[in-house]
């Protein structure tokens, strides 16, 4: 295996890990945001919905 082939293999594997990491972070961020919105909706439902 030549040196350039080794570099290309490394870069392709690294790019898969990078894409997976960003996708996982985006997914977890969306999940946490949805949980916060759900918690805020529950608080509004129990407190009467807002300031008076």
C-alpha cells in the first residue's frame, strides 16, 4: 500500500467519524431542545399560562 493510499484511507475514515460526531451532536441538541420545550409547556399548563 502506497503512502498516498494510506493517507486517503485515513482521511476517509476520519471524515466518517467527524460526520458521525456532528450528526450525533445535532441529534442530541435537538432532543434536549424538545425536552426543554416540553418542560416549558408543562410549566405554563400548571401555572396558568403566563404573567398577569
